[in-house]
């Protein structure tokens, strides 16, 4: 038998059939087109799922269970999305609604938790007992795995690692707080920091890299410039690494995981990003004198993490 995982995003609904070795053997994708009625979105989730099953050369009878990673606060036991601002969901019984459409048992979890679980079972966290994943995207997502279980807190909203403060009275965060990890270490924050540096340094090659249009700046503009020795680019990258290192050190000091992995597009910078951060975190780790410290790694599964993690939610 095979499992099916669905990564429900604000832009796309991506589904995958996953085998026992965590390999995706069939995929299906449709646009989310949120916000719109939950019934319509769930109809398209079923459509995406069946596309993946067909792509794998299987039928729905070959699928043992279905798992969904969705944005928002999720009650795993009841299969209800209590709130998702990105989707406009309020107390939506997503699992039951999808079960009616597919005829299979459905498990749901927060999307960041599902992606963290994917990395835990098949990616950077494979073999770890305790694991933390940080995803750098529009915000800073987080997932915590302890003793093989996803930690979600008593109100199912735990693991919001991006909304811990790293700069008192700092930048305003979308959550309403000031100085959040997310406000300094997300891809959105890096783009803002890059634009600010470009404004201060009009001679920076970052202007050339984005065709003299500041709106073309993305999460790798400063890194590309830094590799070419650009002063402004180096400044942005060094400052960004510091913000990221502070947040990571906080997570390690709180959870002391075997492995902490960093995902999202920026993590593709690899050792150019990770090695300096490891050195900075080393001096901030409360347990630095212990014989074993947390490994800091880049995520390995990319966009597949959410699908793989969702597919195996029946194991939790």
C-alpha cells in the first residue's frame, strides 16, 4: 500500500503518492485560489490527490491513508482547522470533508509541522531523537519533534519559532509584536535589508544584479553580490547571518535537539550560509561544554518535505 500527502498552501495545492521508502512516485498540483469557500478548496484538494494517484499509475484503492499539511491552527485529534488567516478557514472540519470525497482516512497537521516531520523521517533529521526545523520563507516557520512526536502545545499553536523576540523594540512583525525572529531572518526581512543597503550604497553591484530595478531584489541578491566581493552585499549577508544565528542559538538553548535544520530557499546557499552561523552559535550554546552538541544542517528535501511528512501523519 501507498500513502498520499497533500501540502495545502496559499498559492498551490500539491499532492504526492509516497512509497514506504519515502519516495514520491506520483504528483498532482492545482491552484488554491484562496480565499474562497472551504468546500471549493477541498474539492480541489481531492482533485489534486486523484491526479497524483493517476500519475503514480495507481487507483485510490491502493492508498492506505491521506495526510494534509495546512497553514493555521490545527486540532490533530479532530481533524479541524480552527483558524487559518491565509485560507480564510474558521473551524473547518477538513479531515471529515476530505474523507467524504476520497473515501480514505485523513489526518491533518500544521504545514510547518508536517514539513518538519518529513525532514525528521526522511531528510536532515533522519536518525535524530529530538529535532527542530526552521523554514525561512515569507515568514519563519518552525517545527519541533520530541521523541518522535510533533510538539504542538496545549492549544495546538505551539512551535511558532518565528515569533520569539530577538531584538527588543525592534522591527514590527506581522503578528503585532516588535523584534520577532521572523522580522529579521525571514526571506521577506532579507529582501527589506537588501533594499535598504542598496539605497545607502548606489554604487553596489546589487543594482546591476537586479537590472537597476529595486523591485527585482530577491533572497539571493545580497549573497550573489557578497560572493563577488561587493561591500554592501557582504554587509547585508554578515548582518543577516547574525540575526539567524541569534534565533538558532535561542532554539538550541530551549530544546537542545540532536539536529536543527534550516530550510526554505535561502538554505540553498549551503555552507556559505551555514558554516559562519555554526561558529557564531557555538559561542552562544549554553551546553557548549557538553560532549555532544546539536548539529546545524541545511534541509535536504526542499518542497517535498511537506508532502512526505503529511503522508506519514498516520504514524504519529
